[in-house]
C-alpha cells in the first residue's frame, strides 16, 4: 500500500516549548517499509512552526500550533491508500478528531486509522468522535501492517471499527515480541532529523539532541500511570549493541552530541544498562567532543547502585530525574509504588551517590494524590529537605493528574473527585513549564483543588525547582 503517517499539530498555552522527534512514526515507517509498503511522514508541527490559531474548548483557550487542516490535506498524495494519524496525548483529541473528518471528506476511499495514547485509552470515544475507519488500541506495528496487508479487520487483534452500525472491538492487541530482530531502526530519511536535533523534546536548543527509546513496556503497576495502555506490562528491550549502533549512525549523519533517553525503564536490567553506558563512553561527536546524555522520564530508583551510577557518570550522564513521587510511605503504598517500604531510604542513598560522582538529579514529586492530607504533605515536604541535604539539585513538583483509563482516574470518577464531570472537554496539559490553578483536575476529601495548587506553589517557592523545558528554550 501507499501509506501516509501524520503527526498532528500540537497544543500549547502560548508559545511552542519543544518539538517531538516522532520516534513512534519513525518505527512504524521502517516496519511498514520492511513489509513492502511505501511510506510518507507528514509532521504538521515542524512544517508549521510559525502557524498558530486560537483553539477554544469548553474550559480553556489555547493555541494550536502547526499546519492548518487544509495545508495538511494538500501534502497528502491523491493516491494514498492508507492514512494514519498519531494522537500522542489525550489532549490530541481536540485536534485529531476534526482533522480526521477533514481528511475523510477529502479521501473517502482511503482507509483512515488513528493510533497512539488517545485511542489506546479511550477507543470508543475516538471511533465515535472521529471519522476514522479504525482506531488502534496499543502498540501499532502489527495491527497497522496487517491492515496494510488487507487482512480482514475482524481477524486483526487490537483494533476498533464500525460495522453495520455497531462498534466492533477485537480485543487486546499484539505487541512485537522480539523487537530486536523484528523492528528496524526508526527511519531517519522520512523524518525531519536536521530540524529535530536542533530543538529537543525537552526544549534543549543548545545541543544537537537525539531521542532514543531503548526499551518498551513497564512491569510496574503504579496506579497513576497510563503507559501500559500502549506498550503493555512486559518489558522488551533492544540490545546494547543495537542502541549504540543507532547512536553512532546519528553521530555520523547528524553530528549529535546529546542523547535524551525516553525510556520508562532504561536501567531495569543492570548488565544491559552497563553495556550501553560503557559504549557511550567511547563515542565522540564529529568535533571530537564527548557524547553526553540525560534521562528526563526518570530512572527506576531501585535499579541504581553505586557501580551503575559511576558508569553513568563516566558515560556522560548530565541530569537524571528520580521518580520519588511522595515522602510519605502511606501515599507510596496507595500509589502502588514498587518497593514502597524502603523506597525513601533507597532514594537518599542514590542521591548521595549521584552527588559524590557529579551527576545532577531532580526528584519528581506528586502532590494532592488521594489520601494526602496536611500531615502527609508535611512528610513529603520534610523529605524534600532531606533530599536537599543529601545533595539533590532540584525538585520537580507535579499535581496528581487522573489520566483516562488509569486506576487513579477510575478511583476519582467512582468517588466524585473529578473537578470536571465531563472530562472529555478538559485539556489535561496546557503549559508544561508554568502550572496554573485551572490545571488541577481532582478535588478530594483530603485536599481541595485550591489546596492542591497551594501545595504545588509551596514546593515551587521553597525549593530549587526544575522542569524539563530547559537550555535555551
């Protein structure tokens, strides 16, 4: 088939804060090409960095940055047989649903597919509110290639579609079991790599940054997390050799000098992580500079011992985020945080080790999680002071957010703790670097929405804080 994959425009409260390197589409494209299909990628944001329009939702006004729907239509070849749109966030629905209707009107004979976080967490809403023929639930490689191979839709696992006026669900989708051998490296030729590396997904404009995902899936079961909706709970990893080869290619072709690891579990297996870090230690950019890296999504604290931390430093680790989440064991247990019993003691040890070897650290802290009363928040506040004493560089405060199809969301919905009963009209993220009162989504017996914002502000005022948007943004 002739296939077009579209990265839609993005929503920001004001100016653009970063661009995505669209790794997901890069992997899909290379996988589809491997199976004999012809692929084109359209990145609506990178192609429309100077184009914005006011987007009004029920509760907010934001800016939609990127190409207009009409401009996107003009870039789609007339002979396209399959058109796929990625919806990487729940908020993407405010752009993707109307875009899908415009595309379907212009290409009625093409198969229109939507995949990503939004349809994976809210498949029925996505199929009802968009004009897509199919939405993919979960990882996209296998179902999308089967659609392109013209397999009967009823026989494809992990999709939702309409038939005879009813919605058909085909169950849990298939994930690629052996990603090492079955998924090629993400396509560099179909993505705007030169422009991507100049402005990283975390706002870094001073370096030439490559986004890397070295593994998929997460075996942990934190109640606030939605990542399992796409990649599942089984951890699947590329080998160290494969990741180092991918980085080397990027050095040779694009002269990158910085890596942002997007993994949720980069260090889950120590031997593999050690091999990656030792390999990076031997790499140099085209100017002979040492390659360095950061882990903005966080590293699993329990996996970090002194030997691994030392290897991280030697390989150029610049900054790591630690998913501490809370300073109260009671809240950690409610979150279903793995190893909650000794989590805080382990955290302090890791911070001290990072400080001793010279790696910057910041701690993710979630305030206002259901069950966090004033006494519990005080415990978290006091633990943050202990982390500062141990050598942490900054705190990254967040307010508990009920992402759709998570245990946290279901709990809040069941108990009437959602600030907005019609969450389908709510923008979850409107600004990444500056939190505002209207972004609070829950109101619990232990903490009102006003108190939740106040706790966030206390953290911002009392500690050196850091969010991912950084370096020349």
